[in-house]
């Protein structure tokens, strides 16, 4: 059975095609900078040493998926003759409120529920839905499955997910911490236990998913007990364009001072804040590091604020779990930004976290990056949300 996995972000789209009888990856790829200058698709057929890269204008997720289909069926670097060979499509979906605690087959009713959840995840559910609609249009007879970011965090105890606001708001509106990136946190925690050869149920792990969206999770005996994102993916760490934690009184203060509606302010906190807001340069850490090299002070400040918040959560979760055995970095920044991992881990030696500066010089490959005398094993583990999504899709589509 061949499963296509689609992971649509706001400006990027990752895909993988897997043969599930043996979980073999047939092809994978990445579309970057959708709707921006220089959008491109990089397609990799398993077994071929050369990647195929094409720079082409892609103004929408539908255009991006058309390019994915062309790449998968291409005579030279394709892996299927036609899309009819694909048995099911698994979609990463960010927020389903309290509606689904597990993955589901996508129906018109499910789409309606996800549309209702757009206001909870305004940056994410819309591109997720665009991906679903484009696939339904281009592959009308193929079953589709939705796999939710929120599912893994359902094990949090009430003291971690209840906000200290009138309890009726939780009862009436389901206002609570949900957490996101669950598929990624689960995957890297399981890999960390495998790599260390220790039973996941005997471990305390802190997983740092540091991408354009970023979150930290505390995972005790295989179960998530706390995570930094909240009711929406706006809470927690400083992110590419999102503010993360702040005093809620700031929202009405900005609204009054700038004569903006509350939803406009929230929009600014989602789209114009984070390291982009602080630096005024970019949400992309590669651009920020270039700017720092050119002497841009605010870009340097943005990176420091980001690292400060990651360290803050690491400390908090060590306290919550009364210790930690493994610290894992994953996602775009966690996997590639050697400098940022170094800044985050610096001066955590008293907590048993000692980074090996030589081993840390690694990108995109599962590696233990702690010193031999570090009590906590620090790891860089490329995330594989796609494999987790493919497993759920396979299980439901079978
Ligand atoms: P993700 O959301 O996981 O795809 O991560 C995307 C983010 O990872 C980008 O916006 C960059 O900030 C960061 N990133 C990707 N590659 C690198 C790199 N080589 N060095 C530093 N940051 C990177």
C-alpha cells in the first residue's frame, strides 16, 4: 500500500511517498517559499544520488501540490506511473479543538469541523485545509486521513492544561491548553529512547521542536505531561513570526494605543512578532545570522530572546519532572542551527547539560551531541512527522 503524506505549512510543503508494507520511503520532497519570491521544489527519489530541484513561481498550495504530482509521476525522477497507484493520503492537521483525540478519515463533516477550528489556528488550519482541498480536487477517488498535532498532548494532567480563568470558560468553550507538534514530539522521544537503548517508560525527556513554529515538551515515561504551546500555537516560545508568552494586558493596551481591533492585535502577534518583530529583518534564522554578521544589533537581540525562552522552558520542565535524562533538538532550527543549539545549552552544566562543541557541528543526521561527562544525553534527531502520519493513515485506510 502506497501512502502519500502531505504536511502543509504557511509557506512550505513537505511530502513523502511511502510503501507501507515495509515502511520504505520511495520519494520525498520540500516546496519552499510558497507565495514568495524564489519558490522552489526539491524532490528526492530514494536510491538516486542526485536531487531534482526546480525553481518555479508557486503562488498557492494548489500550485505547489500540482508540482508535487508532476515530480512523483515524472518519467526520470518519478516513482509512480500515475496518481492512481497511491492508495491514501495522510494530512497533517494542526488543530481540531476537543473534537478528535485521534486520527480520522476525512469527510465533508470533518472538513466542516476543521473550518470551524480556523480561528484557533489562523496560521495553520487554513494551509492544512488548502492542502486537503487541493488533494481532494486532484485525487477525487483517493481516501484522505487527518492526523492531528494535538493528539499526543491529550495525556497532560489537568494542572498542566487548565488556565487560571473562570472555570466556566473551559466548560463552555473548551478553553484549555491543547499543545501542538505532538506527532513530532512523540516521534523524537521514541527515537531518543531507541538510540539510548533505554525503555521509553523509564525516561524523562525534554523535546525541543524548534522550527518556524516552535515548542518544547516534557515527556515522562512516554507520556506528555506539559508542553509550551497552548489553546492556540501562539503561546510558549518566541517563534519566527509569533510572540509566544506575553502579559495578556498588552493586547488591549496595543489595541487602544494603535486604534486596532483585538483580532488585529492577535494577527500582529501571530504574523508580525517573534524574531521577525524584534529584528525587523526576517523570520528565518539563516537571514538573521547573516544580519548579525553584518553588525545588525536587533537581529542579535532576536536570537538571544529566542534562546532565553527555550532555556526558560528547559529549566521549568526539569523542575516539573524532577530531572531529565535526555534533551532532544529537532525541526528546522533544532536540526540545522549549530550556533543556536550552542547558545541554548551554554551554562546549563549545573543541570547536567554539557554540549560537546565538536559533536554539535552536525546537521540533519541523528547524533548524540553531549559530552561524555554530561549527565543528560543531548541529541539532535531529525523529526519524521511524515512517517508517523503514514502509519496512522495506513492503519485507517487498510
Ligand atoms: P521548519 O518550520 O521546521 O521547517 O523550520 C524552518 C526554519 O528553520 C526556517 O525558518 C529557519 O529559521 C530554520 N532553518 C532552516 N535551515 C537552517 C539552517 N541551515 N540554519 C539555521 N536555521 C535554519
